[in-house]
C-alpha cells in the first residue's frame, strides 16, 4: 500500500532502466530503446546524455549504415565496459575465483586458486581474494571506476547481513563473510548463495533468458537451489530458501550430513556430487556404463532416478518453466538425462511439467560468478547517478 | 526494464493504494493515511475527494473526539462496504458456498449447499451458484454496485484462462469454469485455486498479516499449497505452483490417485483428509487415542509424522516465516501438533526453521472464500475510477 513514486523516483527509475537495458542486452540503438522502454525520443535523449556525462555509457554512430539511407541513423548506446566494473568472487569447497567484470557483464580479468580435497578457512579466503584484487587493480585502466563487489559462496547465507551460519568447511561458524571480505579488499562486498546467484545469472544472460519461473540447481559437495518466481528471486524469510538438497525423498534412506535421513543430496550419492577420483566421478561412471559394466549401469540408473524424483517434486511444488543444472549437476544431468526425464514423467503431474524445459547452465561453472557480478552491479543499476561513482576523467 | 510510470499511472496507483489501505485495515483517519502512505495532506485530501465522489468511501468525523481538543480532528475514511461489493464463491468436493462480500472484506450475505460423498458436476455448480446470486441480488441495496466476482476451486487452475484440467470429481475435464460461471451469473468470474486464494486471504486479514513469506496448506480430499514470497503469490509458469500434495516423500509408499507412489497426501492417509464417517475423521481418531486405543495412537503418530516431514521439506525449500494449516488440515494439525513439531525439528535445517511459526487458519474454512473476494476486488483496487463502477446514486 505504498504510495506511487515521486518525479525524482521516476527519473532515477528511468536512468536505471536504460542502463540495465544496455547492461543486459548489449549495445542498443536509441530507436530500439525508445520502442523497448515506451518513452519518447526526447526523454531517451535526455537520459543517455546524463548517463554519458557520468561516464557510464558512450553513444556512437552505428557501424553498419548501409541499410536504410533515409534520415540520420539512430545513435547506438553502449556500456562503458572497460571503464566501469565490479569485482566478483566465488567461494567453492575447494576453489576460489576472482574476476574484474565490466558493465555489460564482460569478464575483463580473472584469477583462480584450487585446493582439491582440503578447502579454505575464512581467513585464507580473505587473504587469497584480497591478493587477487590487489593484482587486478594494477592492471585496471587508470580512469577505471569500481562500482561494487559481490561474492557467491557455496553455503547458506543469512539475507539480512551476509553471515554464513555453517560450511563450506568445518572452520566456518557464523562467519561474518561480508565484513571480512570488505575489510580485505577495502570496499563493501555483497554476499549471496551460489545457487541463488546462479539463477540470476542464467536468467540475465544464460540458459533462462526470457524465462521468469526458473529453478537453478547447483551441485558441489551439496545440492543448492536458486528459485525465480515471475522473474524475482524467492529468498524466504531469512534468505535461506533453496535448500532443496535437504528435501527428504526417502525417510528410511541414507544418513545425511545434516542429521536427517534420505535427503535428496544423500540419495543421489556423494560420487555424483564431488569432484572425486576418476573412478568415482560421474564421467568415470558413465564411461564404465558405456563399456557394459553392470554396476556402473546400475549406479547411473540410480543417480538419474533420484535426480529425476527430486526435480519432479520441485516441479509439482513450483511449476517452473525451466530447470537449469549447474555445477557438478551439469555433468550428472548430461549423463543421465533419459533416466531423469523418465522419472519426471512418471512422478510429476502432467500439467505441472507440460511446458517444462530441462537445460544445463549456459554459463557453465561461471554462473555463480556472473551472478555475483550482477549482485555487485545492483546498486549502480538501481540508482546510476548516486552510487558514489566518480565523474568521468575525460 | 520497463520505464517508470507516467503521471496518470501515478494518480491511479495512489487512488488504488488509498482504497486498498481502508479495504484492508478498516476505517482510517486522514492523518494516519498521510503518515502511512508518505504523501502530503493536500494530496490525500484530493484522493479521498475523488474516491468519495465515486461512491467508494465516505469521510466522517471521528466518533471519539475527547482525546486532544487542539485543532480540528482528522476525518476518518471508511469503505462503502454496504454499497460496493463482490460475489465470492468456493467449490469444494462436496460443498458450495456463495457470498456477497462488501468492500473492506465484510460478508454481507451467504448461502451454502452440501452434498456429502457425491459432489457436483460443473453444470450443477453453475446452476446452484447462479441461483444463489439471483437470491442475493434481491436482498442487495438498490444503489449497490457489484464490482466483480471470484471463485476458489478445489482443483488445479490454469493461470492464463481459469480452465480446470481435472477434478474435483471425475466429470470435470478441461472445464472452462470461468466462462461457465460468467454465463450463469451474467458477469466475469475470476478463477483461483483454493489454497492459492487461501494464502492471500490469511495474509490480508488472517493469521499471516504482516508475514510476507507464507505457505498455506489446504486439506480437502487432497492437499494443496498456496505460497507467498515477499508478499507476492508464487504462481509458477502456468499457474499450477503449490501442488505440494504430490511431493513424493516415500518412493516405495502408498499408491496415489495421480499414478505415482508415496506422494505426501497419499502417505498422510485418506482418513486424515476427507470428511468421512466419524470413525475415520481425525477428530474420531484423536478421541480414540485419548481413550488409550493403541491403533488410534499409532495412527495419530503416523499422521503427525508425515505431516511434519512434508512441512520440513517445504521449510527447507522455501524458508517461510509461517505455515498456516487450513481446511481439514486445521484439525489434523491441532490433533498432532507435538508430533509435527518433533518431526520438523529432526528433519529441517535449524536455520530454515529458526523463525518459523506454525498456525491454523484464522479465517477457518472461509479462507478461500475471503481469497476469492480479494480476487474479485483486485480490478477495482488496481484502478478505482475506471473499473466500470457506476456513479454513486446520491
């Protein structure tokens, strides 16, 4: 029951909408912005002038002017991707990634650290990411402007303050990750769960573009879910929505690390979720099954069946248009797609799955990284001229 | 990336916001509207004048003027509940309800038809509800204005057009319920699922007021769920979200009428869900358990355990602030609350349940009816002056 926005709100919304447009869709002519945003030409001109003066976009003559010939060709509006950027990070169980991502979603620089089988303490994470940022800062352009930082973490994240109650490894307990990383890199770092950010990324520039009801499933040592409903993230009261790996699908089943029995992630089985030894990866299992190994075939059948059962439950509960498999689940799904679809068709209601698409993450393992960049860009896109952005150098 | 609203959009939004305010919260002083909506006094005055001229509200001196004495007391704005109304209906498996509901959510008139054990064909539903409307129309005030009609049905509803693919009884197949009822009562009837409308009602004026992340579970012959995320309904791509009764919780369990095995509603057991004979109702079971009947005790334990398991899954997936038990699940929950909570605590993650409240529907069996009224009022509240409302008679 909030009242309608003021004139100032409207100007800010329009600036944000235009900048988001070129950020998401890439270079766009003024004519297409006019049509796409439902504003008149002079308003679009005023908005682009303001954004250009702030150094956020450039306007240039279109490269290809052969088409029409009648009248002046419409200027093309392009994000200042080299100049305006964020830092984006992912914290996996045994892998850290840091990137400098330009406006428009362009990865400009990228560093990675792997430590298979052991993982990182919060202190090690902060040191490593802080070091990466120092390196990347040196190679950034002199007139560059950093407008934010975001991190995707393979753990539950309290929505109110970015605290991590548990995991990824045992020395994480009520970890104030946002505070720690902010101190390490000298600017505010927004924190999100990897699956929650993965779904945002796949919706913005991946497999789910144009799909507003989406579930993104991310496999690592655990299974996390990111849920979009009508294009908006489903966060839950405290930000913990999407713990789909702890949906019980088999009450007398395998013990789960959470203390319950028969959780989805426990039933799919550790070999399908971890980057283990060759023998135990899903790829190794698929190879063995292709060679006629009976146990491997049975293992594949079992993994696909459980994967399909959990997906069927989520489809009945949420009626998504698309389920996207990311992280290690990408490979699991590719190896068991027929089994997954078969179980899904037996177990979900025909109407809830009628228009369902199953896809792998188009952004691959980088979906959460792109999502962390979106999180970092959010403040700029909400309010392009008041986000602490320094004026353009020239 | 839509552009910001125009001046005309803003006026409409403000009129709608003010009318929604008094519709939901009841009579409200201009001073409180000014504070609550963040608009200035003269804008509020202009809006109330327009709404009063349209016959939607009245303004009157406050009854209690003893308090202050300094200055003129602020006028109180009240919805024209007797004059402006909708028709709201519910279609249960064996019960039809029709009501005339005034602006502000006041049930002004109400009719009911029960047919235990057999149910109604679509044709019988249309005839019965058409007859009820004809009766209620006769007792409505002469200057009354009907601004909409809505129905809550115990079946899946396709979001795009209100078609019912299946159920409540076997002679329903791809039933164009909205069209049929619209023809029967001579005005457009909006169609919603009973649980989807139940959660809206409990959020607007029931147990979940102030809670924006809510799951409402409605028991009838089946279990349906209505989900709110950040105050907005989670509908799914085709409007079928919330089929929580067909979440598989026991893959080798009981056969379900949907064709799968071990669905939640199949495991909780028919006796807990249907209004059966006394012996098989949950009330009868609870009485027998209280008398020390061992089988009844075991039955109660089992029902509560399965109910708790399904709730735990939903809590892990959606992290709601509240789960509301409605329809027959109200009684089931009351009889098994300790068992439900015990299973929930063993099976859900501590963080996802930390702030969770479990409640019964404050609107009782009428939650879907109130929700159907909200559905019917939506057009008026979105655009108070252009919803085909006849001008006030005097």
